[in-house]
């Protein structure tokens, strides 16, 4: 059914989205070792925060497929930004 396809594709998208933000970890490590990067990850963190809020307030139920990877984006994008300063 369309709902099963939607859930399957959404789950793949959420997993890939999570991997995108895991990719920030090497930059965070480099920032902490003194190789400061650009602080543009702040935009990613804010964008992810908006999607987390959207998914959290979605009716009739929360949209965990949006919340999960974007929460990682808020945390890792925020850490990348903070360590780049």
C-alpha cells in the first residue's frame, strides 16, 4: 500500500539524513584540534531545528521520521558551529 511505501522511503531518507549529520564529526574533531572551519553549520542547525519543531507539532501524531535525523542535525550542526569559533 502507499502507506507502507511512504514509511519505507521515509525510513531510508531518515537514515541517510542521519548519516549526513554524522559526517560533521570529522570536522568537529578537526576544529577541536585547532583547524578551525567555517561556522556555516549554524544554518544547518537552525534549519534542522525548524524541521524538529515541525515534526514534533505535526497532527494527528508526531513525525518521527523528520524528528530523528534533524535532531542529530541540531546537535552535530550546533557542535560544529561552536567548535569552529
